[in-house]
C-alpha cells in the first residue's frame, strides 16, 4: 500500500511535468539539437535501467505482473499521443 501511494504521487508529478511540457511545446531547430546532445545519453541510460528493473519485477518478484500493471496504469496517461 505504501508503494502504491508513492506510485500515485510520482504519477501526479509526472502528469504535472507533461502538462507543463505540452503548454510550452517542443523546441525546434538549434535548441532541439542542443537539448538532444545534452540529454539524450542520460535518457537512454535511464530508459535502459528502467527496462531492467521492470524485467526484474516481472520475473523475480512475487506478484510481479500485477505490480507492473499497477505501475503502467499510473504511467499510461503520460504516453505520447
């Protein structure tokens, strides 16, 4: 239950970030290239780590598939349109 409330809290923060991002829109041209250069390696590393942890949850934790359903239900509203 404690983890569930933490997931909900994180989901709300991510939702707020997405709303703010949608409001300002994506950068274009040179600014987009600059941001890609600066943050793309970090985002790739974070994505790889997240995928590894999701796999670990699915295969090594009792109730893993149910936990992943819960996690994805909190993240689904953030998916790109």
